[in-house]
């Protein structure tokens, strides 16, 4: 019965590596990983990102909670991340274009050496009153998830063997 948080994740990863020694793992996060918007929350978020780096996370979604203080504050909080953050439906209000990569295609080597391409899309839940500060004095809004997925799914499928939706 391991403790919670990163310790529990590390324990589970070790268990999977032991039981399935030749099977690659792809660690992903569905978003909203930021802690409270405070100095203590900044330290906790930075610690979580560092732990996720050490565990080998490959991508994370951006959630509404992550942007509570706006885009620049979130970018500052995740500055040490060695994995990409994706979101296909957090967009600039003026252009409708995503401010994060809408998806990422990861390549993982199978036990026999053959690669598998994993397309990772991210969406946040729709919130029609969400409005946060974005880059370059823009504002961010959340587009409906089904519209965002419809916009990118064919493109991701074309580049991937498997598609994962982080929501």
C-alpha cells in the first residue's frame, strides 16, 4: 500500500516494468496538474513537473485549472518540463488558433524493434465563460471539445498508428 502522489506512481511504474519487462510504457497526464495559485502552489507544481520528468512522462494535456493565472504564469510554472503540453481547444479568442500544440505524435519502439506512433490529442472541458490572459496580450477561450477533435483527428490519424485523447 504505497503512499500517494509521485511515490505511488513510481511504485506502479516499477511494478509494471517488473511484470511486463519488455513492454514499453508511455506515461501521459490528462491535465489540471497545477496546484493552487500561491507561492506554495508554485513549489508543488514545480516539484510535480520535476517528478514527472524523472518518471519519464511523454506528454500532458492542459486543463482549465492550469491556466487560472493565465498563460504566462502557467508557462513559468512548467518551465522545467521535459515533455510537451498539448491542447487542441484552448485557443486565442481573436484567431481561434491553439496556443499550445494541438497534438503530439510520439514514437515508441516495440520489443521487436518496430516503432509504433502514438498520436496524443488534448482537450479541456468546455466552459463558455472561461477567459484568461494569453500570449502577446491576447485572450484565451475554450472551444467545444468535439469541434477541436473534429478539426485535428484526421490529421493525427494520418500520422499515427494509435490515437489517444487526453480529456
